[in-house]
């Protein structure tokens, strides 16, 4: 694995020279390291680029790392990763992605992740995206996530885009069986002329299923962000989505959340707010000795935490 | 004017045998009565079916009535009404619509209203929609409303669909200049197999312009309602929209509100909630002696008030 990858891994997936337990490191479309554990088997897909991750039923407390990096221009990495999580398992999946581009061509990572959680499985999924490099070529990360939650399964998605990604299109679809839960915490920061679009489609099929979707974004420079969501309640269920955005400079944001209730016992709620940081918040921190820029930075950090 | 029209006028536009001041009654595509006042002139359009309503600058405290009725099957009434409201005027416009259909064919009223409010004008616009009749033919009311608010102008739209309308498509667009205000209170009740779609597009162009859009709906039977809105903030401005829906029986509701902020000082907020009446609310009223149906009816009346 090259130096750029090693540095990315440190930031996006808590890499400290080695991983404990199961992991797969993808670098410029190839495998730069892999290890299965007793309970977590990682296999190369036979028909497509990518891996199958099989987590044994009842696996408890293990973490699997599957970071992916693109470290030079001209790479368009497309990968299919499938997670099969056995009944009653309770694990953490860390799936960071870094894209570095010093050249003129585009560098892109396009990860297509499918999650199949069996009855009562619980997964915490953490994903950090970061891009850097001195080239004029675009750095793109376009994740597609497909979630299938069986009865009583729970997926907690915690996703962050740290910066430097010129363009991202994030598409997440989920279908929930009875009593399944999906919790999403998404934070996206854009600056310069960056563009970010995020699109959630959640179908609450099972009785007493529920989703809680919170998206926070900061659009600086002349960047533009679009938030789309659609929560469909087709049974007795609860759905909540919240989209908060802070504008800085000439950043612009569009939020288009939709709720579809087609069952008398579907309870769906949405909230959205877009605006700049309130002047009095800045002022308050200035009276504590911070400069205007420091105050703004501190408020944004807190908002995206 | 026929008896059905007279009865509609009583319900949708507070008709008590006569109108005070300016009015125009439209019945099955024709004029069934008109009166201008000193300050409010109503003229037949030269190029299209419909009327031009000119309200003199500074007109205060007057009400103009422009009800429209369709009283039999096979009528497809299309009408263009333009309101030119002079600077500083402060008036009320009452624009109810009734559709009666005892036959097999469709009966439809399609009113295209344009509002041009000059500087500082203030208009309260009240619109009630109602349909009835024993025929199998559809009763449709499809209003199109276009609003232009000059500096400091204010339009308060208070619209209600009372019931019996098989299908409605309500399209409202508005553009606001500096310090202009648009306040919308919309209430729609559907039952049986009725379908209602309402679509708002509000562009906040002027500095310190603002919109407050509140839509409440009750979907009973197997009826379906769709709420769409888009608030565009293109200057220092404030926008708030709220969409609350109550489901009864097998009614279904979709809410798709969008916010577009393209100015650092645009502050936009949206809230939506869809669900059935909470069980404890019904229970509370039952302990006061109401039946379950009476309790539900009382809660819905309060919600749509």
C-alpha cells in the first residue's frame, strides 16, 4: 500500500499501522490487504469487482474495516460490496474512502454497497469521505447504498464527507421489515465549487418499523448541495427526517423531502431549516475572545459533530 | 340566476340575497349579474373569457365578490380573471366556487386568477370550493393562481375545499418584491375516492420579502391528497411552510415540500406531519360524553378551522 493510502486510512478508518480482526483494503481498484476472522469471512466476488462479507449469526463486538482509496488521476474505480449479516449479530463496519488527485484527469470511487441484515442483527456503519491533491482533475465519490432489514434488525449509518470532494452523488435506498430500525446521521461539508447531492428512499413495509434520518450540511464558497428524501409509510410505522443546512459565503442549498403515508397508522414527520449562522451566536463567541472566523468555525464544528 | 347557484352563493360567498358593492356572478360560463363600484371597476375581457377587476389606488374597506358556479353536467368552464390592485388599496376579494352535477358527464370549473398588487396594497382573498349533486359524472375544480406582489404589498389567501369535489388540481405561483408578504392558509377535506393535488411555487425575489404557507388536510375514505411546495429564497428573506395532514380510514397523503436557498440571508423553514388522530385525543373527548365519531368530527373541525 502506498503512502497516500496509509495517510487516508489513518483519517477515514482509524488506521494505526494495522487493523485488528477482519479487513479489506482497496487501493486503485485492487486489493492491498485482506484478512478474514473466525466469524467474518471476506471473499472476492466471482461475477463483479468487489467482495462479499459474510458475518456469522450471533457474532458480537467485532469490527470489520473495508476502506477504499484512489490515489492518482485517471482511476475510475467501481466496486460492489455485499454485506450478509447473520441473525442476532452485533458488529461495526468501517468503510472510509479517500480520493487523491494530482493530475488533470478525473479520479473517482463509486462504491455500491448492499446490506442484508437478518432477523435481529445490529450494525453500526461508519463512513468517512475525504479527497485532496493538487491537480485540476475532479475528485468524485459516488456511493450507492442498498439496505434490506429483516424483522427486528437495526442499522445505524453514520456518514461524513470531510472535504475536498468536487462532486458527490449519494444514493441510499432502504426497505424495512417488521420492527426494523434505520438510523441515519449524515454530515456533508462543501466548499469552493463543490457539488453534493444526497438522496434517500426509505420504505417502511413492516409493522412498527421506523426510520430516523438526520442530515446536516454546511455549504461554503460557491458550493451547492441538494438534499432529497422520500419516506414511505406502508404499515403501522414511524418516520422522521430532519434536514438542517448552514449557508456560508455564496453557498446554496436545496432541500426536497417527501413523505408518503399510505396507511392509517403511518406517522411521518419532517423538518427542514436552511439559513446562515445567527449573528448573535457569532457575537456571543466573540465576547469570549474569539475572532469572527474562529467563532464561525467553532459553530460549524459543533453543528457537524 | 338559478336556485342551485343561489344556494352555492350562500355557502361559498356569504350571499344573503344581494351583494353590497362590486360583484360579478358567473353561472355556467356566463354572467348572471355584475356591479361595479366607484373604486372597483369590473370589465369583460376582450380577448379571453373572464373579467378584469381594477381597484383604484387607496381604496379602503371594500369587498368585491366574484363567485362562479357550474350547475349541470357537461359544462367545462374556463375563465380568466385578472385583479389589478392599486397602490395602498386595502380590500377583500371573495371568490367562492360551486359545482353541481346530477348527470353522467363531467362538470368542471377552471379559474385562472392573476393578482397584480401595486406598492403597499393589501388584499385578503377568500376562496371556498364546494361540489354536490347526485350524478355519477365527475365534479372538478382546478384553480390556477398567479400572484405578483410589488414592494410592501401583502396578500392573505384563505382557501377552503369543503367537500364533494372529485378531483382538484390547485396550482399557485407567486413572486414577491421587496418587503412583500404572502400568507396562505389552505384547508382541504377529501372523502370517498376524491383526489386533491395542491402545488405552490413561491419566489422571494425582493429584500426582506416573506412567505408563510400553512396547509392542512384531512383525507378520509380512500381519498388521496398530494401537497407540493417550493419556496425559493433569492434575497434576504424568510420563508416558512407547514403541511399537516390527518388520515382517516384508508385516506393517503403525500407531502413534497422543497426549499431552495440561494442567498446567504435567506432563512427557510419547513415542517410536515402526517398521521391519524391520536387515540388519547379521542379518548379525552369520549370521557366528556362524546361518541367516538363525534369526537373525531370535533377534532377534524378544529383542525380545519
